[in-house]
C-alpha cells in the first residue's frame, strides 16, 4: 500500500510530467445524461426519455489533447400528450476542447444560441483527492479513484414544443451548486488528459461520474495509435472563460423570461 501511495505521489511531481505525457491514441467515450434529474414536473418527465447517451472522441498526443463530438446529429422524437403532438429535440451544442498540459493552455470552441465562441485561457488545475486504495477495472484497465467538487454545469439543450399557448410563466434557472465528481484514471495509459475539462491526473481519465450519476462519461473504446489530425479549434468570437460564462448566464436569464414550451439549458 505504501509503495502504491508513493508511486502516485511521484507521478504527481513535476519530474513525472514527461512520463505522464507519452501516450498517443484515440478514445471514444459514452456520455450518459439523466434527463429527469432536473425536471420537477412529473408530466414533463413523462414526455422526456430518462436517459440520453451521446458519443464523444478524445485524441491524445504527448502533452496535447482534443475532445469533441463523435456524433453530430440531433436526436428528435414525438409523442402524444392530451391529444396534441409533442415534438422534442435533444441537442448538444458544438464543443471542442483543446488542452496543452505543458504550456497550460486551453482553447475551446463553444456554441450558444446559434453563435460560436472561441475560449482562449490558461488551463485550470483541479483539486483532486486521490484514493489509491479504491480501484476497479474499466474496459480492461486497472483504475484508481480520485474525487473533487465543482459548480453544477451541463451540456445539453432540451426544447419541447407542444404547439399550444405559452405556459404559466418562466421558470427561474436554479443557482449553481457544488456537486461531487468521481473520476477513475489508469496509470497504464500515461496521459494527463480526460473527457471534457477533466484531467490533470497521473494517468488517463477513463470514467467521470458527475453529481452521483446525473452525468456519467465512460471510455467505451481505446485505440493506442498514431494521431495525425489533432488540430486547435478555430472560428467564433474570441473570449475568455469568464467572459463566456457571463454571456451564457445572460442568455439563460433571457430564455427563462420567455413563455411557451420548456427549455432546459445545460451548457
């Protein structure tokens, strides 16, 4: 046990960064979102599937990583509600996340309300707590648990249009709260990368559980091979991460002030 803890401490040291950035390959993640967790109205829940699963792709090459959508198509379904046809569109906004762990730089392409934004900022380090005694296998790889907390976020938009009149008024967006994040990383793949903004651990992040199962991102396929198409995101209005958050918050307030249908912004 002491040897394992010592190994983890050594891997977290600056001298270990060279080792932790030697892997190269492509990982396909499945992101499973519990759509019912933030819907209080039972009638609305009956119209929305409980879970939505999308695939994402992570390319890793030394100190660089690029995380982007693997499936670009929107999901759409219809159902009957009190004799009216209900049309539901589930859309994940375009997102590409480039990180350079040596230079500590972040370049992220985000889409909001049909507009694209290019976020250029420094790479933030997450305050992980390692639990070396807690291990499990994921997709054949031995993984170690790490935990942290973050402000509640998301990444999907639900629009429900029942063709009827506006509702009884806007729903107020809930205040972001701290949620628990549980990550599982493997030292068998020496890379500090992971899905989305998660990473900075002494091994590739194979799975992330956000808010006790509300969102689970898990590696479904791992291919360690040469990567030739890892490119920085481009296009869109250049902003910092703080500037984008303000734009997003202002947009959410605008959406919540409108009547009709239901829109859950999770971006």
